[in-house]
């Protein structure tokens, strides 16, 4: 019995699949870049005693989200794609724009939960699309997905605290 040789995602038979994965990775890259901008703004703009823990958490998340963007960028290049430049950026996170009142911590918390949920949905799709064809991208997406789930869980806990206190 002859064993078939396969180059997986690099196999010429998988060119269309590879291009699709690169497109998904580009979207993930932009999601992370936009999240970095939004979290940086929120971690700087929020005011008030109650905002301090949220600001600190977001400041830490900026670094982690930037590392995700770097990982997506590297994988795009490895798959023969081109990491897009700033002219290709189109903002989508209207829900994470700075609130009118800089003490509106709940607005920021809800925005973070929505951003993390969007990332979780998109990265789950990458995991599904890469199954059986690109285990390297799949493993990376699973690792980053885990981070995003942890972020969302943390901010859901922050929101619950505000809800219990009747502030949300």
C-alpha cells in the first residue's frame, strides 16, 4: 500500500483553501489591531475609582491583543499572503468607541464583551475551516481562542458585579 504524500495547506490542490484561510487571518488581524486601538483608548480615557481595575485589565490586554495580531500577521506571510497596510483598515467596533461620559465603565465593559464574542466566533470559524487541512493555523487559532474566552469571562464577571449593585 502506497502512502500518499501531502503538503497539507501548501499542496497545490489546496490553493483555494489556503487563500480562504489567509482571508480569514487578515480579518482576524484587523480585529486584533482595532481592539488594540479601542482598548488603549479605554484604558487611558476611563475616569473614576471604579474604573481603575478595568483600566489596568485593558492595559494588559492591549499587549496580549497586539501579540495576537503579530501571530496572525506572521501566519499570513507564512501562507504566502500579504499582511495589509493601514489603507486597508476599516473600523467596525462602533460599540467600543469612547463613551460620552468617561466614567461610563459599563459601556466599556459591554463593548469589550461584544468584541471578545466577535473574536471567539471568528476564531472558531478559523478552527473549523482549517480542520484536516492546516493544523498549524488551527493550533494557533485554538490558543488565541482560549485567550479571548478568558478575556470575555473576566469582563462578564465585571459586568455581573455592576448588575448586582444595580449600576448597569
